């Protein structure tokens, strides 16, 4: 069920949080992503009154707060739309300012609380001398302000730097950029990471530049892989006591194959010595005193959530399960009513963090549930959950269970979860009949819409119900500290059971080489998928291959789109716009039943270009936050052949680049009609309408087509240049994306003078990028960045700071990941 956003798409965003948590950096990221202006309140103060330290030393903190209040009121009054405002860290100290923030929030503006690890922040503030001292211990200031931040904010973003630290310090905030852009675009309804849960035909995932399928900010499902994957979905429950200490590699292994990760907040165990005070626990404990608390603070939960976002792109199901429902959080309904406020605060935090899904217990009163459902907006879907924790109490054929379902449906939940503890095996058969009764309710109009249903029996005797359940089946993994509920199966076990039940089918895939076949086969085996990957060039035999699931052609075997003559075939945007095809899958049925696996439709196929998707992903992830794609972004393509040129242009349009300069690139053998009339041409794509002007301003929102899920949408415009000294190349910000190939000449120093660097990609067949090194000769771009001479003599050189150097090896690795996802519908671990 799609819900409208909570905010006007142009609503100004305010950032609040402690000094030193990164509000200015994140404000710039937000402004770039949303195509807005950025105002830093502290900078505005200094423009009017000079350095803050000098002002406080001369006039005192009271005078500073007076002036700060005037500036805040003016900023909110003059900029209700189209701006990102970073507020000063102490703005919440005054009641007057808190009232201003409350009114700003109530008027329909998001207020984002920026959270950072306390000890990391304190170390930064101790070393930072540009701002005035507070005159009191930092932890006391933190304790006083935290409740204000928590009560005023509508959303929370965790500012966790990269771990392990990247080679370039400019990438310390890359994961934060990814998470923050994802949060902003979801709350404004510009992109979605929700998983389709209802069988039958459905539109492709919502995606804009650097979001959804492209750029790592969203959707977990492959458009092409539906034919192999089918409509069934699964999640794995993360029940680690302290998720912060779990490595990214472990997180990715545990999440292998699943669609969603459940964050079991109630299983967290926190040491007070490692956390800041929060609004419900009073003053901090004495430093060094380790006090374990089984109810985690909002700050601790936010850090765990941020770490999960840092390590996995999958959607998150946020759950605070109480003991009455088989969880760990103490019963706030009857035994510990004094904990209800704390319980609800943790639940509400899930909305503030931008969780894609939130579990709400049906034990809550109707009015409380309705209040919480009003918080979801476009970013979040809510799952209404009820668990029978006493064996044999529920009967699936009883009116009691049906009443629970109808109550959840009438309250407006997006998904309904009912879990029973059966006393006998026949309960599994009763459950199947219950599911049929529920389906009939939506058919006859008793329930106005189809609501995805998660209904299972727990325990050993209920395992059959788990793998037959089609929506959000909970699974476990050997690396977890234990199963989250009795009878849970692993992902591989569920796939094997579904295969034996005839609910997923064998598939045979053609791949270009034995190394790809080995990699894909190992991945499929680890996930329990009944797939075979063969190297033979049998694409012409696809019509007679009984289990044909698709073909990954690779770069050398890619076909021009003009070779597709079957009128029933679909050529998807990455292939249609680039003119090249490197992956084919059968067009499959989209059954209205979960229990009917998709099967190929005649001799019709879908064609795409996964190299385009891989290039888009690599470019996005290798631009530092300061170079994040915006209306200013320009790229330089040098010496590319016709195929590389077409694929790179389409990738740049997907990530949202604005300007592209072409130098010494091979001409397109089939140029668009505008090419002959002008040296400048637009690159039209489904995401970017064509334009023929290199200097046309980005369209206003009123001019932007409504179907485009991106603000201030501007077309990608290409300009051919004849030399590196062309004035057009330097008229704007220097290119932050440079891509070259074998035909590239030597690069001049002037291209690399910017201290912010950028993303450089050498597609030369013998070029070597990244840290791999080795191999044959190096391309000219590699030489310009990795081997920049700074002295006389062989071997004396240095790497140009700020530039991420990539080569064919990195591109090939990402192409294979995209191909596996497109063929199978599952991500590689």
C-alpha cells in the first residue's frame, strides 16, 4: 500500500544536533541531493557578527543566544521552502528557540537530529579550538541537550564514519551520505526501497538517479530476476546483543539471499559506560563503570541501526518485541506499565530512523496504533503482529483468529502477521485454509484491499508452514547467536523445501566463461537455489533449452539492439538507450497466486545491459560526499569507443550527472537526429528528457514531469571538445568524473588541480585500477593519477590525492554482481 509523503516536496529541512556531529557536512549532502540551497546558521551568524569565539568572549553567552534566536526566526520565516538549514548545536538551550522549532515542525517541515558516537564526538571537540568553550564538562552539556533533540526531531540520521577507515579521508563520510540521501528521498517520496509483496503484475521499483536500482540507495529486487525469484519474500532476524561490533562481512553473509533484515531491538544489551545519557536515564554513570542495561537507549539503538545501514543496502524491518509476544522487552501492558513510555519511544524511533518496515504489536490500544500509523508517510510500511505464545490456544479455524485479522485490516496495517504455537500437525492444514478464507475476504469486498499476510506456526511441527508462507518468511543463519523463534529454517533450507514442493523451478543459465560459472554456481549453492550455469555459447538454442533461465553475454559477446527482431521482446532502458545488450532472460508470467511459480511466456525475452548498471553503481560509490552528484556535476570522456561511450553516457544519466564533455571519442554509428545540427546534444533517456542546449538552466519544479521521481530534474547534456584546453571544459566546476580508454592521449596537469578529486576510471584493456595493480601497460589516465611525477628519476611519483582510480577489474566485478542479481533476483553475498 503506497502512502503519500508527510511533507511538501519543497519543504525546507532543518538539521539539529550536538556541536561536532557533522550537521554542516550532512547539510551540504542534503542540499546537493535534493537540488536545494544550503544555509549554515553559524556561518550566517559570523557573516553578521564576526567569529563566534570573539563574540562570546566579548559579550558573553547570553548575548550570543539572543542573536542566535533572531537569526533562527529570520531563517525559518524567509526560507519555508527549497532550503536545507543546519542549526547551531546549542539552539535548543532556549525555550524560545525550542518553540520556534516546534512550530516549524508542526507547519510541515522535517527536522533531522544528527547523531554521532559520543566518545568520537568528544575527541573531536577537545581537539577543535575554533569555537568557544562551554565552561562545563562536555558530557553534562550532552545530557542536558539530548532530551530536547529527541523530542523536537521528526527524523534521526546516524553519522558513522567508514570502518575500516578508507585510504582517502574524503570517503570517511561516504556511508553517511548514502544513508542520509536514502532517508531524505524516502520521506519525500522520491524513491522507495519497499519490496513488492502481492503477486501478479506490478510496476517496476521506483527509482531516480542514484537511487532505487541505481546507485546503491534503494530497492532490493531486480526487475529482471522476478522470473526466477517469484513473488515470495523472506527476512532474517538480527538478534545480536550489540550489532555495532559485528563486521560488515558477517552482516552480508547472514543476509545472503533475503529480501529484508529484521532488526530485533528488544534483544540489544547495552553497556552504559559506552553510551551517552539519554532523556530517560538521567545523568551518565561514572566513567569506566560498566553497567549493563537490557532496555537499550535510543542513542544506542540509533548507532546499531546506523551500522546496519553502513553494511547493507537491504530494507530494514524494525521490531521491539515484548515478552507477552515472545520477545525480550518487559511486558509494558500489565506487569510493567511504567515502561510503556519507554517502549513507545523505542517504537517511534523506528519511524524517525526511516525504517522501511515497522512491527507494531496488536496488543496496543486502537488509538495508540492509529497515532503510530500516522507517522509512516511514504517512507515506512507497518506490520500488525499478534503471537500466540501458549501452545494450542489459537485455532486457525476459530473466529478469534479471524477477528484479529479483521481488526488489523480495519486499522489500516500494510502487512498482517499472525503466529501460532500448534499443539498438533493438523494446525498447518488449518492455517492453509485460513489463508484461503482471508483471500476470499478481499475478493468479496469484506476487506477493501489485498493485504499481504505473514501467517506461520512456530516450533518443529510448524516448519512446513514456514516455507509455505509467501510473505516475509522469517529465516535464521548459523552465524546468528541463536534462532529468534523456535523452528526457524535457514534461507537455503527454505529454498530446498520449495524446490522439492515444486514451488521454485530448476533453471539453466548461459554465462561467458568458466570463472563466472564457478562464481555463480558457488553463490547459488550456498543459497540452496536449483540453478545450473554453463559456459557453452548456446544462446541460439535458448528456445529449445527446457529450463532456460537467462544468458549473461559479457562484454565481448554483447549484441547491438538492432539485432533484436522479435516484436514480442522487451528491450529495457539501459539497453535501449545505450544500444547494446549483454543479458537476456525469458519474459515470464506473473501469476496471481504465490503457489504458482513464474514460467516463460512463449519465445519472448527481456533484454538489458548490466554493464550500464554496474558503471552507474561504481561511479556513485566512488564519488566522495563533497563530489556527490548534483546539478553542477560534469564528466569528461576521453578516447572511448562507440560501445563504451554509449554505455558510459547512459550510466551517467542514471546517476544524475548534468554535463558531459567528449574528447577523441569514437562517433556513434547511429547518432540521434540532433547530432548533425549542433556540436552539443542531449542524451535522452527514460529518466532525462532531451535537451539541445548546453547552457539551459535546470527546469523548475512546475516544469518537471510528474512521473519523474526526482527534484529539479535536468537532462544530461553532452558537448564535444577538440582539446584539453577547450574553455568550455573549465567554464564550470572541473570534471569530477573522468573516464578513458585505449585511445586517450596524455592528460594535462590542469585537470587534476581540484583538491576535492573525483572518480577516475580507466577502461583500457591493459589498465589496472584500484589497489590490485600489476598487469600489463597502464592507460594514460592511470599514469596521470597513480604515477604523477614529482621529481626526476625513474619510479619517483605519487598518487594524486582525492582521486579514486578504478579499472577493468573493478568494473568486471560489479558487472558480475549485477548480472547475478538480474538472472536470479538475489544479491551476491
